[in-house]
C-alpha cells in the first residue's frame, strides 16, 4: 500500500519507527518511494537527512542505491551540489568500512580456527571437512563473509562513477572515486574488475567527446579538468603494471596519448617521465626490444633535461640501460621476405608505436625504416650517451658493433656480461624509476654476441666442426645457437647450414666479389703496392699517350668540369622543383586547414545559435505557461469570491484568451486590494483611538503601583540581608567547634585506615590466588572433557560407519541372492514351458495319426461293398485287424514291422512309414531329447520309452 506523506519529515519519522521494530525492508521501501516520487523536486535540508538514512539502509541491506542517487542528483544539480558530494562520500565511506570489517572478521575467524585446539594442530572434524569440501577454512570464510561485501563495494564504485561521469562540478570527486576503485583492485588483486573499470572510464571519455552539447559537460580544455583526467589515466597505468596486466597497460598508454592529442597539449615533464618509464616495462614484456630501446632513449632525454637532482651515478646507470637496450635489438630486419600486406601492416604498426613514443614519421620516407636499429645506434652515438655509460658497457658496445674478432669475441664478451649482470640498484634521484637492473639484458646480449660471432666466422671460414664452434661460444648451448641461427638465416642475416651427419657447420661459399673478401683484398693490395713502391721506386717515363695526344689531359679535365657543372645544375633544378612542390603542398595544406577551421567554426556557431534559439523558445514557452497558470489560478479565486458574495461569475460561458484572463485577474486583484486598504484604514483609525484612551487612563495607576512596589522591595531586601549575616556567623562558629573536636581523631583515623587497607589487601591476594587455581583446575577439566568427548565422537562415528558398511554389504548379498534365485526360477519355468509345449505337439500328432488310421478301413469297405468278394476280403482283413494294435494306443514302427512280417502292408504302415519324405516332413521325427523323457498317457511296457528318431535310425 502506497502512503503519500504531506511532508518529508513524516516519512523520516515513519522509517525510524519501522527500524525500531526491526522492519528494515519496509523502512527502505518508505524512503525509496519518497525519494523517487515526483512530488518532492526541490532540495531541502530534510531531504539531505533522508538521503543519509537511505544510504545507511542500502549499505546495511546491501541494496543498490542507483535510483535514489540519480533522483537526488537531479534535485541538487542546480541548487546545492555539495550536498550530493557529501552523500556520495558517506556512501563510499560506509561501503568501504563494512567491506574492511568483513575482511577483519574473516581474518579473526581464521586465527580463531587456527588456535582452537592447543594440543593438536587440527581437529579430525576439520580435516574431514577440508577433504570433503576441497577447500580451506579461509576460502569458505571469504566466500561467506568477504565476497558479498566486496561485490557490494564494487557496485558502489560503479554506481558513483556512472552518476558523476558528466558532472563538471564534481570532477574532483569523480577522480577520487576512480583512484579508490583502482586501489581496491590493486589491494585485493581484482584483475577482472580492473579491466571492467578501465573500460567504463574509457567509455565515459568517448561519450564525453560524442555529446559535446550537454549542459554540465566537463571542459577538457580547462587546465584543472585536464590535469584530473591525466592523473586518473596515469594511476590506471601504474595499477595495470603492478597487476601485470600488460595489454590493459598498453591500452592505458594509448588512452593517455589520445587524450594528449585531443587537447593538443603536452603534460608535465614529471608525468611524461612516468609515461616513458611504464612504456619501457610494457615493450620489454611484449619482447618489442626496438620500441623498448626508443622509450629508454626518450626517458633518458627527459631525465637529463628536467631532473635537476639527477646524480652522476644515476645518470650513468640510465645511460647504460639505454645502450644495452639498443644493443638488445636483433641485428636483422624481420620484415625481409614478407608479403606486401604484412609490410603495410608493419609500417602502420611502426607509425603507431612511433606516435606513442613521441617520434614523428615522415610519410615520404617509404624506402627506409624510420625506427630501426641502425638509426637508434647512430642517435645514441650522436647524442653523446656513450660518454655517460659505464666502462663495461662501453667496451661491450665497441666489441659487438665495431671490432672484428671472430676467434676472441666470446672470450672477451663473457666477463663483461658477468659484470653487467651484477650492476643495478635503486635510483635516489628518479622517483619514477625506483630501480634499474641491467641483468635483464644479459640473455639478449648473449644472443647478439653469438650472432655477431657467427657472422664474423662466416666471413673467414667455409666449414667448421660443431664442437669447435661450441668451444668458441661457451655461454650458449648448441640447441639455442641452432635456433637463433635459423632465425638469422630466415631473415637473410646469415647464410649457413648445419650437417648433423658430418657434425659440421657449413657456411655458404663466398666468391671474390663478396663484400667481405673484396674489402680485405683491396686493403691487402694497397698495402702491397705501397711496400713495393717503397722498395723499388719507379722511374719517371713520359707517357706514350701524352706524346701522341698532347692536349688529351686538358680535354679530359675540361670535360670533367663540364659534367660536374651540369650535374650541379641538374641537382639544383631538382632541389628547386622539390622546394616548389613542398611549398605548394604546404600552401594547399594551410588552405585546407583554414577552410576546415572556418567550416568547423561556422558549424559550431550554427549549433550554438540553434542551441540558444531552442533555449530561448523553451524559456519563453515556460514563461507563457507559468503566466497562464497564474492567470487561471487568479481567475478561479476571483470566481470563488464572486460566488460567495452572490455576484455574477466573471465571463461565464464565454471563450476567454490569455490576455483577457490576465486583464480580468489583474483588475479583480486591484479592486480587492483597494477594498482591503479601505477596511484597513478604517480599522487602524478605530484601534488608534481606543489604544490612546486606554493608555491615558492607565498611566496614573501604573505610576502609583510602581512607587508602592519600590518601597516593599526595599524593606524586604534589608530584612533578608540581616538574616543572611546572622546565619553566616552561626555557621562559622559551629564549623570552628567541629574542627577542634575532630582534630584529636586524625591520628587514630590514619591507623584505622591502614589496618583496614592491609586486611583488605591480604584478602584480595588470597582470593586472587584461589581464583587462579580454580580457573586452572576448570581449564584442565574442560581440556580432559573435550579430549574424552572428541575421542567418544570419533569412536561413535567410526562404529556407525562400520555398522553401516556391514548393513550395506548384507543388503547387497541378499539382493544378489534374490536376483540369482529369481533368475534360476525363471530359467526353470522357461524349460518346463518348452517341454510342455513339445509334449502338446507330440500328443496332437499322435491323435492326428490315430484318427487317420481309424478312417482308412471304413473307406475301403465302402468301396468294395456287396458280393462274396467283399466278404472274403473282409474276412481276410479281420485277422490282421485283430492282430493289429488297439485303437487309442501308439505302437512304434519297428513293432509294426515285426507284427506285420509276412503280411501285406497294413493301413497303419501305409499311413505311417511308407516313405522317407513323409517321415522327414513331420517335425516331430527330427526332435530328439538327450534325457528322453517318458510320454504321458500312451502305452506301457516296452513301448513306454519310445523313440521319435526313426528317420535318423534308418
């Protein structure tokens, strides 16, 4: 049932009453209906107190407060935003406090479980529960106590961020909430929630740029707003690297770069140092060594330029990290041999990474890589970074990049690497770089040293034993060497083969025109020519060509100068043409940018004018509606008053306009005001005369009463003063006498006090000792009882399990026995049914045969009826019939043969055994039984155990 409250205070009182009787849900419903009601839209202090109560109930019941906070934001947005801020802070404080309280309770419960039994590490019940449930006690307590509150705290952060996302007046609170949510994810290792939080903040910024004409939208061009957004993104970047979410960290870097490009402003150098420090970690974890080295180079430049507190030791360590990162880049191009699509993707990726690092790519330089190892090393050398590095790093650089030592390279590199692996430590003057460890580059440097050695060996040798090669590179296993050599061959850095059958490494044959041999042979030829010239100086002889053609040298010189001049003119023309093209492109780009800027300004002006026009129209419409409502209200009041006075209603039944209503309302209001003023003037005059007369009459009486009162109060004051003086004297005399009387007892009082205190102290010590002994005795008894109870429970449980197991085994045995008996009975019954069926078939066949044998003689006598011939045949067949078996009895065939021997075939023999086909046609003749059971109801004696396998007997 919905209850409408006339005042918000009534709803608050009702909620307090419901809370006092324990009905939290009803109290929450009451406040929720009040807050979401459209009746209360104006902010008051009472609504703020109601919101505090609402937030407390939401936290206590773990209910969402999104709807209530949205409605309260609408109330406070234009009136008192600080109230909304206080409510949100209170909401987050309560949620965090309850989550931490649940965490502390779970920890306390775990500690209590750990020390519950002082004599055993864990109880048997706990062990059994842990084995059954498959989890520890702490996991269960976290799931029951901590997880619900963590979920509620996470929903609190999401709700607050959604409410504050487009509020320019509460940007600081939005940033603070985001920071607290980041810290929550970092403290409790909530990686999934951290990803969702980053996506939420990213969507907020996208919507902020998408809807730029919103009313209270934050302005990113303001320095304070931009700083808050940057601080939030940098905090997101730090937490992502701490949680080792490198993909999310890279997206955070892209967010920061996009924000910088959006506002076209550079952040502070301190933030940029953090930016590049995190980039070094991200690129190193993604194995992008080239971008990692460029990030280190940028970081070194910023530290050297803006960090005034940078010490020489820290500068040396950072410079060493830059050089080692540059050396760790693979010395070959991974884009060699790739397809055109992959090359285009690589260029796009290179451009994207260069923008992130801060380098601008020239789109015309497509023939070479802008970010490459060679350009990086040249930049490191040109900026003088090598002069700042440690001696070990400088020596390593010269060995790997400048020296040609195919046999001694590994032996010289290995001690340097062992020294470099021990270099590192914390930086005292770089807060963004807490620690630099050079040992992380050792594996990459070992790989580079192995590749350099293979490259130099390939220029000297054609074949080499694998064992010799492994001895030359002791710090790398051959399997790893084989792997990196495959990559080098793939990317055209080396040309070699490994023959495992011959246990040799074969480098590709290099002819005389190869780069390495050609350079060495040219150098050797020059040295030999110089030596020969020093030993045998040549004689100066006139050139034959000079004698034949005396002006040839001058002609050649002139032609050479003419060609050089022509070449310089062509180059100047090309440069001039390129300069003109560049100027034209710049002018076109400038025009395009100006036109685009003018178009954007015109579009912004148009949007602003339309917005202002819509705003003015809305304001005018609201003013007109408000005026019309006020006029109608005034007209209704005038009509009510005219009806009360018995006058004719104003414009009854006529169609009135807004102007008419306003004029009528104003005229009626003016008339009523004049009448009221006349009445007031008349009433004022009457009251003035009456009051003046009353005061004139009362003035004399008041004066006489005042004088009489003065005299009475003076007499009363004197009398009370004398009484007080007398009482004070008497009290003082009595106190002096009492003091003299009690002074004599002062010493006795101290003695008695000491005696009583000593006795009580003795009694207290005795009682304390007895209490401690009693407590120890009780504790010992309880321990014994708990131990007995624990053993009894364990014995009862074990006995119960044993009896249960025996009962289950007995039931299983009985069940198997019953199944077996049932199965045997079913088999026996099926066997009996088969025997009975066969017996019925046998009986039917016998009856059919007997019926056919009895019908045969009758037909024969009918066919031969009449005369002596018939009598003779009848008499001839009579003995045979008498000799035959009686009807109703079965006789075997061999008996029939014996009985009918010497006689003609009888009807029975003709009917039963004349042919094999008839016998085989009968299914009963083929049936045989191993036990040959006797037939029931047919024959006896020798014919009782008959055989039905006559056909097989034959």
